[in-house]
């Protein structure tokens, strides 16, 4: 049996390494996506303690409640009777878009916002506009912790001494609920079961619950990858990748391995000049070689040659024809001399 060639072994090794690399990459991404570490804190797809996936999954298993995620800007949102969660939304962003949230509430939705206060040394630029528009006042312990100190026209849902932590206000058909932070919605808080009463009261009687992911920067891209993920075509993509790997392997090495090719036979012989010399010796005598060359040249140049030079050349052939090289040289001298050819 013929041993596999080096090309076949190299091709098989390349395919094996590519398969192992692909498996490792898919495994790493599957672990990251399973834990949700790739998603921002308080995202409904994050499974770590500071995520909100547990609340999302719990509500999705509650009879009579429909839960979904939103990846589009809320100004294009057409839902009119739902509870919309905006968890860990930057207070500046919330202040800029407060008019849009009012419109959602006026159409009949309940907007629940957990504010994010991590601004560093500078306070949010639009916090004064928010306080003026909605008649609230904020107090701060440090750049990460804030609360409400005043909430005129708002109902207080939760407080800790003088600090107000959650408030609610009606806007025509719907309402807006503000939390000073989003910790009550995290996985670590949900698993303790001590805040579920407040969360249930916040959701209210609506059977449609929507977790907004667009304010985290996660938007529906409309790409092929996004569509494949949406319609669960990941398995098909892996199958196509496997077919591509098999195609590369098929073209990289044959199976079974090819037998050793026979060594080409080489023929050694004379050169073309040697062959011409042998051919001339067989058909032309040495004494007739100069005359044969003269007659061949004369066939194409007879009209340009004068009778005198022709006679002199033929005389040379008669006298020196048995020495072909000397005769040819003398004839060349005659032909190249000055005067008419």
C-alpha cells in the first residue's frame, strides 16, 4: 500500500486545524452570549448579576403576559398599551428624549425608566431642563448615587427617609414611572424575591411588556447575519461552513493518496547541427558540396549576377571544388568585390 504523500498530510492537517479553530471560536462566543457578558449592564439579554435577563424570562413565563424586546428608536414605536422598560438609561439621554416618552405615555403606554448617573466630575448637561419640565428636584451623594428631593405632581412609590427613590405621574391615557437607579430590576435583586411586589405594581395591569434595548446602542441592523440570527439559521451557516471545509480538503489532497508518478523517460541524441551534418554526408559527396551550395544560391540570384562573375565562380568550382571551404571563400571574394555584381 502506498504511503500518503506529504501534500495529503499537509492538507489534512490544515483542515483539522481550521476545524479546531472554528470550534473553539464558536464555543467561546457561545459561552459569552450564554452569560450575556457582551451586553451592557441591565440589558434584558445579560445573565450576570447586573443584568435583567431573569426578570425578562420570569415575565415571559407568566400566564397572560407577553414580553418582547425593542431594537428600534421609540419615536417610531406604535405600541399604545404596553409597559416599556428603559433600564439604566443615561439621564442626559433621557432628558433629551423626554418629550418622546411623554407622547408614548399620552397614547396609553406606561414608561418605566431607571436612570443612570455615572457622569464623572461633571453633572449632566440637561438635568435642569428635566427638573423644570417635570417639576422634580434631584439630590446626590456622589456621582453614582442620586435620588429625588422634590416631586411635585408625582406620586411617591418608594422612599428611604427623606430620599425619594421612585415616583409616578399620569400623562393622559398612560403614565411615566421614574426610578433613581435600576438596581431593583437586576438579576441579583430578582433572585432575592424581595422587590417583586414593587415590580408588579410598576408593571401595572398591562399584559404587554417591552424591554427597550435601543437606548443601549443595540439596533436592528437588517444585515444577513442579523436576519440569520432572527430566523435561527445558525445551524445552516455551520453546515455551509462544514461543506466549505470539506471542499477545501477535497481539493487539497486526494483520497486514497495518489501513487507515485513514473519518472519521465529522457532520450539523449545528437544536436540539430550534428543531424544536419550527417544528412549532408549521406546525400552529398564532399567534392560536390561547394557546387551544391553555389547552385542553391544561384537559384535566387541568377538575374542580378553578371556573366563575368558567374564565369569566374564556375572556374573556381572546377579548379578548387574538392576543397569546399576554400572554394566557397574564393567565390565570396568574387561576389563581394567592387563593381557590378
